[in-house]
């Protein structure tokens, strides 16, 4: 009984000494666990040491050297008792341990990180072929990986239209204006074809309409009538329609049957491919339209013969593209597909000529009301065709 009371008294005294900070280091350390060192993790050229120690305790990382253990890193444990020390991965097998509160962890053996060969440089991309049209695009649906071949190109350089490639419309009334062949309506300058609609002057003579009147505006339109045509391929043009604050201006990049090879008398069933029509009344849209049945499929049908979601704000340059095969017509604006038609209509299985037009609408919501309107111009930077 006396011995038990003596031991109890000793424990109480030690507890008081620890509380008052008078206990010896050895006695205090004897009540603490040794720190734990996890298996080190390799991370490239780094080696990460983690483990557990007394919360907020100082932790030293040591490596075994010839003269004994050498400190190589340190940290202070978090409130939760975790620590993390990062070193460079050793170049030979080494032994590591951590020391905290005078206690040491079990040593860990670490082998050098495996040497990996540097990743091979990616093979240089094979340069794309080019021709008179520039970089040759891939030919859609061509199983052999073939490419198109340039068949027509005009960059509109110089200061005059190439009359060997282009026919200028003259004396034909369309909408609120008639088309005339004058330098003020059809010109090439600054690297662009410029087709302009403007008020008629005394030198202009528009033909009489059925009601006996003449159009008071003139405009420009060109095509490849009796000069060039093609069946199938890729047609591409970069254009800019002028931004205006009134209805009326209408611009078009379009294809029409070559009458040397087929008739156009049964339009619309004879066929017409409007790659793009821009209307001032819809200043943010480019509108494609395909004509190939006697009643135009009963009207405009989004996703079949037209589209109403092809964004192309006026006053900006846009690239319009048609990819045309016997069974598919795909129209894109600035690389984004806007309309795909897979009807395989006979109307599109023949040669077509190519046209650019600056028009003034005469009906519908885009009707041109006349008045003192400033001239408006369609600019064409280039046109390229592949087959």
C-alpha cells in the first residue's frame, strides 16, 4: 500500500513539473511518439517526403553520410501534425530519416529516379500543296485523300477588269436599278472588284419597264457568261457588303446554268445556286438559297434550300464557300457550315457560270425606296475555283 501511494505521488509530481515547464527534456520526450516518415514519392527530378509528427513540432530531414546522419531539409508540422519536405532526386541509392522532438523515424531507402529518354520531336507537318489558287484544300469525300485542282482564279489586281474572263451586264433591269457597263458601276482598283449602285445621270439610259418608266438608279454586275463554266468543285470568294442605314442594297455571289449546255427557260427548276445573298434589311446575315424545283420546294425552307442563321455583319470582309458534288451541296461562311443539301437534284448536275452582283431590291421587306441615297458598293477581294 505504501509503495502504490509513492508511485501515485511520483506521477502527480511529474505532471506538475511538465505543466510548470520544469520537467527534464528526457522525461518530456519519453512521453512523445517517434515521427512517422511515409514512403518518398518521385516526381520527375524531385523527391517528396511526407509524414506525421507532433503538431507544430520542428521536423528535420536527414540523409545517411559517411560521417553519420546529415540534415538536408526541414519543416514545421501543421496543426494536424503533417509535414512535407521536397528535395532533388538523388543520383544514387540513399537512406533518409526524419528527427523531431529528439525522436527519429524509421529510415527509408530511395533509389535514383529512372532515366527517361526525352520525348521525340514531333515530325514536321508536311507542307500543303499549292497551285495558282494558293493552298490546295482537301477534297471532301475523296477516299484516296486527293485534292482539288485550281480551275479559275482572279485576285483583281491591277486597274482593269479582265474582259477575257468576265462579261459585264449592260441594259438589263433588275429590281429598282438597271445594270450598266460604266467605270462608275464596274471597276477594279486597290486589289478589289468594285460593283457600285448609284443614281442614274443623263449619260445613263435604262430600258423602259412595262409601265413605261425607267429605273432612276444604275448598278454593276459581272459574270462568266460564254467565257467559263464548271460542273461540281469548290467555289470561294472573299467579299464585303457596304454597311448602310437604309433598305434596298442587295449583293450576291451566285451560279446560273450555262446555256451553251442546258436551258434555263424552266427556272426555278432549271437550277440556280445562290452561294450568298446579303440584304441591307438583314444587316447581320448571309443568306444562301438553292433553286431546283418548279415551286422552290413550296418556298424558303430553313435547312433544306436556305438558312437564316449564317452570321456575316455588313461592313466586314467574309469568305463564302460552296463545295459541290453530284449528291451534296455545302455552303459555308468564314469556315462555318451554314447549309447542306443532299437532295441530289438533277438541276445541279450540269455546268454553271459564276456571277457577282450589286443590286437594289424592288420588292419585299428590303425594297429600295429611292430618294437621295449615297452610292453603295460591293467589294470582291478574290474568287477561286477548284475542280
